[in-house]
C-alpha cells in the first residue's frame, strides 16, 4: 500500500510518499520525502505568523506534490493522511483542503492525523530507506512514557499502547520550545531560538570546562559559589556576575510544567544587567547557558518522577526541542536503566513522514470506520 502524507500545522510544509507492507506488523519504505521550511519568512517576526504560513503552504503544496510524485515515479496512492491538529488553524486548513481534493480526485480514503501522535511515532521513522515499528516479539513493554517538547507543546504522555494515550502532565503556560524562542528574541538572536540558544550555551559550557581544567574550578559552578581559592587568586578580575534562574515547578507534586515565570525571570535579569551596562556577548552566553540548564533540569526531573511512578522501561523524547544536544546528553547521563528513544535529527522538527506512519496505523486499526472526507476538519487544540 502506498500512502501520501501531508503536514502543514505550523511553518513547515511537508509531503511524503511511503510504501507499507506487512499489515499489522508494518515495514515502511520512504519512496519520496519533501519538506519546505518557512523559517526565513517568519524570522523577521520572531515567530510564526499564521496568515503568512497559510499563504506559503498554499504556494508550496502543489510544488511538493509534483516533486514527490516525480521522485517516487507513481501517479496515485492508496491512502492519504493529513494533519488535522493541533496547530495553527489557518495553516492546518491548507493541508486539509488540499488533501480532500486529492482524495476525492483519486477516490481514496483520507485519514486525519494528530500531529502529537506523529511526534511520538517519529522515533521509529527515517527520512530515507526502510524502517519498522516494534511489534510482535520486539514489542515494547507498555506503558511507554513520552516526553513531547515542541514549539507549541510540552507534555508527558503515557502510551498504554500505540494509539492509546493519556496525558499525565503538561505546561500550564508556555511550551519549552516557545520559551527558547522568546528568550532568544530577548537576547537578540534569530528565530527559531532553540538552536541559537543551544549553540551559545554549548560554547559557554566548553569555555567553563576549559577554565576548570586550567584553574581547577569545577565546570558549571559559578566562581562566587565557592570556587577554588587559587583560581580566584589567579584571575580575580574575571569573576563573573552571579547569574541564576529559577527551576519552575520542580517541587510540585504533579507532572505539569510552567515556563512563563522562567521567561519573565530572564527578562528581569537582562534588565538588571543592562542597567549596569553589562549586557554583551559574554553575559548573553551566560544567560543562554543558565536558561538552558533550567529548562533541561526541569524536564528531566519531572520525567524521572513519572518514570518511577509508572515503572517505565521505555522513554520516548520527541518534538523540536528533542534536537537539543544538551538535553540528549543530560537525559542519557541522568536516566539509567531505561530504553531511551529519540527521533533521528531530521525527524525532530515537523515533517510528513511521522504523519504517514500514524495515518497507516490509524487506517489499519479503524479500517471499517474511515471518516467521511467532508467531515474532516482542522482542530487547533486537538489533544492526544
Ligand atoms: O516540533 P516543532 O518543529 O514544531 C512544533 O510542533 O511546535 O518544534 C519547533 C520548536 C521551536 O520552538 C524551536 O526553537 C525548537 O523546537 N527547537 C529547539 C532546538 N531545535 C528546535 N529547541 C532547543 N534546542 C534545539 N536544538
Ligand atoms: Zn511539531
């Protein structure tokens, strides 16, 4: 069976064609994959501008379709999958309208897909070649825990089985990726802010490590926090300003997150530093590192608590922020005896491969209850 999948929930237009064999134990082959990012278009606004996203999706969809049909050398498919939510409704509708027209023209079923379910299953995908979802004797032990961290979402989800989800914690305000983007903007860094903050923080971490090796100061520890006496003596003029940010909701009893207070704390910190005329590349890098530390410590702390409570053996971490190198490193360092799955780099951010995977699994499960094409609609706040 060949599936065409379409993703337009935010600022990436994606269309792929997957070939699937094996019924309930499917093996997927990527016949063609095309993705068009709108980052440069939204960058001047410091975030995604829904009406611009809509315009770009409308422009891109026919171009990408032509590309994937040409690459896969096929004229039509057996099934179409399209993201129907969550996301920006004007953007979602562009993909849905396009998919409906195609499904009617080709006379094939159209499967609505939850974008977040796509992120969960993205850990098994590849953007080239073949891949499988663990089934049968390779089946994972459920419940699996999934930490979904993207620009619009931060949630801990219990996966009781594929397609059976329970959200056990979520952000009460900003998503982790959104906080990265907003803090980056405060620091004058371009959109999307996640990779920019991460680069700056990594540079600062390496610098701290070099200093530690040179002067025997433990890395990541501020000099004021009781640094090695001889190091202070050696470089008294280099003592950094104390930079510290809160770890939001670290001690709350639930699995919820909150990043808006942290974002405000960064704003106040920047103002304080600016008043002293000290906001420069050096202090910006220190803020980036402290901010990244705060977000990642919080994410890991809550995830570990959920792992203990639900006796988890497999952890999935997916969504745009899962591309973060420091998050990956710290997760591996701090979470032991758990099988940890991350998506491959190209499938961390939005893509249509993950939509095709879910579309197929949903179709196989609900073959007899395929929705009527005309009833499919965008649902900006769709939950798992
Ligand atoms: O999953 P995604 O592509 O879109 C949504 O569904 O929201 O995630 C995009 C988010 C953006 O906020 C971006 O800043 C963040 O993922 N992101 C990162 C990194 N790469 C992307 N955040 C932190 N570190 C990164 N390396
Ligand atoms: Zn996403």
